[in-house]
């Protein structure tokens, strides 16, 4: 990731993006990101919760799509860290889960999507939170 710019007060300027997709399945993550990008939205990806938490230090998404079962830092642990930050907790978070996975997150998640995820469901959520950019 490139360097962040500093404001006169010393706080970093965060790069605004529309969507952060967090999923350890590279094919699923890239497909979801591609659908979102083709619809005119900016998207960044992370392969696990730890990488996503690092990204949140540099970018400010309008909505997060979060897989539950991931290595390193999983979805519930990511949400735990997200809740500790007053800026991050304001970001609507949509949980993506397999049919056999138990939901063990807080009730403050925006929505839960069962895998396989359908493009129209994702784009409906993105449209609710973001404005498309002209191409």
C-alpha cells in the first residue's frame, strides 16, 4: 500500500473506498471484487482479518463484506477488533458464511449472506451504501 498523507494535525488522511472484501478464498474474493468493480465501485481486498485491520489504517470503506471462517484472524475476531475502534464500528459490515457455519457474531452486523452469494444481493447492499463513480 502507498503512503498515507498527513493532515496538519498529524493524523493520516484515509483513502476513501466503497467496499472492503475480506475472504481467504482467493477465487471467491476476486470474483466478488470483480462484480463490485464492474458496477462502478472502488474495492479493496484482504485475504484475512489481520490484513483487513491493517488496511483499515489506510482506507475508509463505506461497507465491508466479511467472511467468517478464515486463517490468522477470523471473522468474529475481526469484529471484536472492529468494535474497539469508534470509527471502524460505524462501517456497515455484511457477514458472508457457508451454509454449515454457525453465526457467532454480534447482532450489530448489517446483514448475513449465505454462500454461495448472488451478485444481485451484493450489488443491492453496495448501492444502499455507496454512490457509483463515473467510468
